[in-house]
C-alpha cells in the first residue's frame, strides 16, 4: 500500500479477537474483506480467517459445545486444580449432606 509516495507494509500479525467487534460491525455495514483489511492495515486473508474462526466459535457455543482447553494436557492426567475456595465450599456441602443422611437414617 502506498501513502503519499511512501510504501507501507502490511502488519504480519495482530490479535484479530481484539478487533472482533469492529470487524463484525464493518461486516454488518456490508464492507468487503479488502476494505476491512485496508482499514486495519492487514491482509485480506487475515480478515477472512479471523471472521471464519469467530463464526465457528459462535456456532459451537450456540450448540452448547464448550471451547477446548488451551495448552498442553497435564502429565498426571488430572484436571487442573479448581479454585480452592470453591473446592472447600463443595466439600463442606458434601459433608453436610452426608451428616444429614446419617441423621435421617439414625446411624449417627
């Protein structure tokens, strides 16, 4: 792209998710991929792929499919540790249910 005789290069990488709301607004305004790419200084292919990933994510969440966890799986095969506060609350509730059950069955 040229601007006043100066050759400007396109950005090689950017986080498209950050620009997602603006890109979607421009798509709804019937802007072409090339117009959007020129506005942000990106390649048309970057916009195409970003829109495709966004649409795929929206479709999956509309069907109730949770996003995949990011990163490498744990070596020990265990799920990542939950928030300690919520885990403690869960254990307290479980303990209370067991006590209530034992009291109900008169085993305490």
